[in-house]
């Protein structure tokens, strides 16, 4: 189902979640790419001829569309393939799982490999027909710590060379850079990213509390997939995890597939940081949405089995997680209400990369980025910037 920029969509009898709280029964009207009006109870009497879609949500959940800041691929494609077709197929898959916006995430590779990926993202940037909006690039590496490489290619991890790194930033589409702040050679890049309004995250790192404090003073504001590929929490040596928990300004990405992080550890992080500082991400790779089996990751192979992605040596190598499952998992793990946790799937991400004026919550004037879910967190409809990107069978409404 497609609609034009002039069309208006009305959703009513929905369980709405807004920054002002939950409305057990509410309505929302879109016009063009924006939210035009919303409120509790029954909607005003809008003429049917003025609407391209009038939908009784049947008491289902209406949330802002999910925003995934850390996702590498899906349905057989990955960002590093440098394929416009692949990026569009990924965007369509994400929309089927409630995502309305995402950052195409690179990984450690040669300068030429990363450059090709950036050039390809630039070609696809923006709304994708029947898919999520591609907001830009999350540059994960190559400026990491090889001692915490995880599934990143240790042989290609390096320090931040000025000429190379500036060539990436000059593309104008990098929104988030993940690096290891313990290396003095990487610190100038934090400064440069902050100067350009690019978010910086600590990733694949052994940085301790004092190093992280110094990096935060320079402008680093996020931690990549918290708990994973970093120094753990100790009661004397706080490590990276302790810094993530103990420094109030830091946002923490969290992969809630119950493989990367135990549900109790998820709850601990949320209890310490509060829901406002946790950002759900998938870190999904090309095997997301595909059957179990073997798949390529750069020149290596990973095996997907029972929801786990691993290299031959057993190292976890990304996920096959989708965002609606991440939200369901963290809701269950945290023991908190949906009214508290929905922000972790949208608004927190929008704030982290500076797009919350337009995205991340159900408010008048923001982009009409919406997802309708049932009580089992199954996606029934996704609307991206006012266009229906995914619609389940009509008879399910």
C-alpha cells in the first residue's frame, strides 16, 4: 500500500504512547510526512474523503517507529557489499519489523572498502520506497582496539590516520563514529567529530574509568553494544562497563537478543542508567531474516544456529535480531512498563544523533514514523514519513 505526500492517514482506537504518557485509547492523524494531530479518546469527525486511510487499530499498540543506529545487514545483504539494491532490500526488511529509520553500519575494512560503502549509502540516502529511511552511516571502526576485536578483522584494525579519517567524514553522511578512546592517536578524531556534530561512541575498547572520563570531557557520549567487546566491571578496576554505568552523560547501546547480554544484566544496566540512557540496537548481519546456515562476513564465514551468529572459534559475530523482538525482550527483562521502555527503541536513538526535532516520538510536527504492534509485539503496520511502508493482511485489523 503506497500513498502520496498529500494523503492523510487516521488511526483510532489505538493504545498510544507519547512523551506525556500512555493513552489507553487514542487517535493520531498524519498529513504528508508529518504528524498533524493526536489525542486521547475518539478522534474528531474528519471527512472520509479527506483521508486515504482510516484505520481502527483494534486496541493495538501505536508507537513511534523504531530507529536502529547499529545494523549491518539483513536478508542476504550487508552494508559492506556496497550494493544500492542490497541497501534498499535491507530497508524494506527493517520496515517489516517496525523500523522507520536506521544508520547503515560499516565495520573494519580497507580504506577502499569503507569508501565504497560510504559512496553507496550516499546514493540511497533518505526514504526508501516501502522501507525505512536511511539516515546516514555509523562508522564502526576501523579505529578500535585489536585486543577487543570481537568479530572485527584484527588485521585491519588501525589508529586514526588523519587523511583517511577526514576523507570518511568529508562524505557528509557519517552520523556516528565508534572508536577506542584509549589510544592517543584517536583522540583528535573525537574532537573533529564533535566539531562537525557527529556523535562519538566508545567501542571494542579496554578503556577504563579515567580514560573514559577524559574522552567524555572531549565530547564522547555513547558506548557501543554495552558489555560486549569491552573491559568488564570490577569492584576496584571499573573497566569500560563500570565507566558506562558510572558516568551519567553516557548513552549505552544494548543488544537484547538474550545471546549477547543475559536478561538480568540487561535489567541491571537499565536500573543503573535508567531507560532514558539506553538505546536498543540489533547489530544484525546479512543472516537476519534468513534460515540457519553459513554466511559470509568479509572474507570469513559465520554460522547461524538457533538465533546465534558465531565465527568458527565460537566468537559472537553480530546478530539476527529484529527491533520488535529487542523491545519485547527488554520489556520482559527489565520488568518495567511499556510506557517506560518504548523510548529505548526510538526517542533515545533520535536524541543521540541529533534528529529528535523530527523523529523519535509521537508529537505534532514530527515525522509520521509509526509502528502498530499487537500484545505479542508482532508488527502489523509501519509508516515511514507518512508513507505506509509495511501493511500486514487487511483482515487482521
